[in-house]
């Protein structure tokens, strides 16, 4: 009963604050969603919601001319004399009559092609016409789920924090954003003035104007992949066009409706319709679609984008008023739909403002933007809520209040924290949700592994975490023990991590313990892969040493684009030898190699002498041109593909018990992902380094390269590893140079081959190599296919690899996962 009263009160307050309100329907009485509604000759307007309801705030009683505009319908103008408020105005809109009048069809030219060629010729003009403007931006996002499964992979799914009703259907996500946008060619800046999420009192959502900036005047539009605009300079290579018809708008502009038709299935293109103005060749509106396979987002079925533009006679410019994005999804038994509606009002095409102090800060939250109350939203929200959305806010906010209480959280924890016999094998977790504490310990099943140094061994790992400020500040303590059955040896370690804040990501770490460690600190082969290759194929690739250590470190972002981290460690390193030759499947002619990577055939030899030393590391990361968003107590950075990232590492080993093992190493790395738009993504990762003075360092401190002889890659580190290189074949304490270059064509080539383009595979080519002071250079070339799989399940990648060294060639197939 309480919720009903609250809902009614909010609804009444909401409508009481509205000035002009009503419903927009078609001739059949069906509500029309997303109609563009504005006061004539102004930028003051709104958009109807999914139920066709609208609210238009006005400041005083007067005479108004209200314009109703919707793509595919005749523009409707209503003259009003408002004497008292609120005022109700319900309207009915008629579908636009689109005629294909008699035209002289040149047998050599499709009439639609003439119009498209003219629009392409004006594309750059309209893209660059505006140097600057400001506007108000509003976005509302809704994601629904239908008939959700009760279990997933044997686990109870619950009610999704109160989102589901008795039919397991409901709104998963509902959020709103209001912001001020400022455009200074070519960049868009945004200040969020209000943000709201149903059932989440933090109210920090990631709806932004830049995320829905789908401007077809650009050659490509980024929706995970770069989708080619139907008026791109090279659009005729990808589209066929058909003139469906034409009509005159209310201001006498002749509008052409052009159907856009992809030439090839799975090309990165749209389908649907675009509307083009005769003579000026500007965009009047768009109604286009793209499917999940084209943008390579497996859960997405279709994504539909509609835009309504209106003409500003003074500026001689067509401006975006409203945009809607509708989508359907289905994946792993989950399905539903959603929409994001965007509304642009209060344009100022001649703003007076100074250049921003920081051009890399593209979004910032105003203070208390996520704390606005319901009365504020009721007064300022330009697009009214539907009944479903209003109920969801009330219900979810009420549920959040209840479910965030100590009594409720303790009761849930008491149920979930119950110990079960199976936990002895799979692991156990304990949560104190109210105090934001959690503890977990892994089970022995996932910790069973094998290597020739320890034989069969078991690892158990535990974690304790205490969160502050919704994980923006936290402390985490992790520990692990490992017991070797073969050697009857117990090892263990403990690590703690404390993050001070999420603005500069300041982190303090401390670790100590004893453990076995791979010589390559990047751990190029996993315990699982090594166990399988050893027990089934008698190939023990993992090489280990014993390390007792204590370490402390600190890292933070100094300023945007520059981060440093530093560590000081004491390490006591000891040689280990093989203790077992056990294998499940002996293979004639094969036997285990030694644990000495420098001499695999000598079982009793050691790669280094036992020693200890102090190790100091300093890492500096420079991310040129990095953009970022400033949220309350949180900074979110994202890379700028126009610039590379540069990393430096300086390592000093000193005070060693063996003086010859003291060393200084300096390394640098340059990497970048270059978006080549229609032709795909080009990635490179280039490394170089040198050891100063002392070249006789311990093998532990050599530069090791990430090899792979299992020919399986589940890490996805294709740009930092080799596919056909032995794990320690090129380890060096001399000067070195390493490079990885790979291009993902993203369908650019395979998408043009008949029949093959239906498979929607991505072609990749790569070149990788090593050059050192004392060895013959190593090179390998790979050609591969990614986005492999069946229907929506596409996580696989396969590469053919050919390597070259010392005049010899070798080849292999690499299988991997590609997310």
C-alpha cells in the first residue's frame, strides 16, 4: 500500500509540474513513440515516450505554435492560446504520402545514385560547417529481459535484484542523464548535471552524448566496429540504392527517401532508409539498422537507429533534435530488448566561451549530479516516464532501501554462507555484505597440478577484501599455500593491496613468502597447459626455481597520461631439479628435459648459482593524448588510437651474495592500436632494452621472451608472445630488440568473397621477431582467422605460423581464444 501511495504522489507531482502535456497517436489510435515536439522557431522541445506521451515545459501563458515531427509522418503544427496551465493537447499524426512520381530514368543511371552522389559531394561541407555550438542533452536508457531462466550453469539466478516479476520478465536497467554539451571542432565536451539509475542510489551511469554520436557525415560510424556510412566517400563500393519516393515537408523542402541495400552479407554496413533534401543534399532523417554479426557483438540481434533533424533557417543548418536506438538481444538463454532515447534542446550556434583548460577531459560530473531528488527530475526531465518506468523507479528504489539494510543483508549472507560438504572440494566463500567484506578460499580440485620439479602438487588460495566507496577504495589480502606430494614440501605466500582512491589510482602493495617461480616472470605457460603437455605428451615446458621474497611497492598516476610504479624486493633464489619422470602416456623416443633451460639434456646441471639480492624496479607509463571522464571519486581513462603508448622500465639488482649477479637493465616499449576504419585495426608492440656493464647476470634476471610450444593460446596475448618459439631459446643478458605487428582486417577482405562472406570470419596477418647481440635473428609470420564459431558463439581463433631462424623454417598451427 505504501508503494502505491508513493507512486501516485510521484505521478501527480510529475504531471502537476508539466505545462503542455498530451499523447501522440496515429490514425489507428496507436501511440507514436519518439515524436519530436518543439516550439516553432526555437530549440525548446521534447520527445514523446514509448507510450506516445509527452510533456513540454513553458515559462508562461501566451500564444505558441507547437510542431510535431516524426520521420515517416506528416509534420503537424498546432497554434495554441494558453491562458491557464497545465494545458492538455492530444494530437493525431498522418503517415507521410511518399510518391514515386514520374521521373525520366536514364538507362545508364539509377535516380537514387544521382541523389547519393550529390549527398556525398556535400558530406565534408556539412561535417565541418559548424565550428562550435552548445546544447542541452538528455538520454534515457532501458534494457528489458523476457522470460529469464531460473538457473544458469547450475547456479540460481534469483530475481536480478528485484528486476523480475512472477513471469521472470522485467527491466534490468533504467537510467537517465541530463548534461550540457559543448562542441569545439573537432571535439565534444560534456558536463553531466544530473544522473539517475533505478535501484542504484549512486546514480553514476555511463550514458553520454559522445557514446551516441552517430553522425553519418563521417565516413564511418563506430558501433564496436566501424560501420560505413551510406554517404561515405566510398559508399558505392558497399551499397546499392533505391529511390522509394519523395515528399514535401511543411516548409516546402523536397525530401527524397532512399533505401540503402548492402551489396554483401556481413559487410560493415547499414540497411534501411535515409532521407535527403533536394538541392542542399543535407540529411533530413535516418532510419537504419545493423545486426550483431556485422558489428561482431554476438548477443545483439538488431540495432536500429532513428534520427529526426529540423532546419534552422537563420543558420541554414539541419540540426539533430532527437535520436533513438532500439535493439534486441539473445544469448545463452537470455533474451530481451532495450532502447536509448536522446533529446537535444537549447542549441546555441554562436556561443561565447573560452577553450577548455584541459582538452583531454571530455566529460565531467557536476557536484551532486547523482543526488538530484524526484522533484528535480519531475521538473527538468524532457521526456516523460512511461507507467512501466515510473513503477520500476519506485519499486527498485524501495527494494534497494530494503535490501541494503543490515537485517536483510545479514539474512541473505546467512543463507549463502552455509557450509556444504561439496565446498571441501570446490571452495568456500563468506560474505559480510553490509560491512562490504568478503572472504573466499579455493578448493583443491582446481589447485591440482603437475610438473617434473614438484610432481603432483596442490594449491589452495584465499582472499579477504574490504571495500570502501563502492570499490573505489579497498584493501585486499590474498594468500596461498602449495604442497608438493613428491617432495613433501610446503610453500606459502601472502600479499596485500590497498587502493587509496580511484582518481589517481594510488596503490600500495606488500608481499612476502616462498614459492616456485617460472624464470620468465610473465609466466608464459599455465599450470594447466603444462600439466597436460607433461602427463599426456611427455613435454615438460615449465622451468622453475625456488624464491623466498619480501616486496613492497607503490604506484599512482602523476597526472593524466603519466603513471609510475616502483617496487623494492629482497629475493633469495635457489636452484631446483626434476624429481619425477612420471607420465600417463609414455611416448617412444621422447623423454623429459632437465629443469635447466640453458642445458635441457643435462639432468644434474643448474642454470645459476644459489644467491640472494635486492631488486629495485621503476616503471613509467606515458599514454599520449589520453582522454578521460571525471565521475564522483572516479576517473575513467580511455586510449586515444591517434597516439602510441610509451613504457619505460628500469631494474637494478644490487647487494647480491654473488657480486657478478648485480646488474642494471633499462627497457622501453612502444605500442599502439591504429584504427584504419574500413580496413580494420593495425596493432604494433615494439620493445628494446639493454643491460649495462655486467652481462653475466643470473639466468633469473635475463630478458626472456614469451614463447609457446603448446600451440594453444588462452591468454589472448598475441601482441606480446610468439607462436612457435621455445620458451627460453632466445633468453639474453645482452642488448635486444623485439617486435610484434598484426593487422586484423575485420572482414575487409573476406567480406568481399562470395559465400565466404557469409561465415563472417576475420582475416589476420602478423609479423613477429627478435634480434639480440649474440644470436641469429628470429622471425615468424602468421596468417589466421578470428571470430570463428557457430552462430552467436564466436570465441575461437586459428593461425598458421611459419618461423625462420638460422636459415631453417618451421611451421605450426596455433589454436586460441579471441574475445
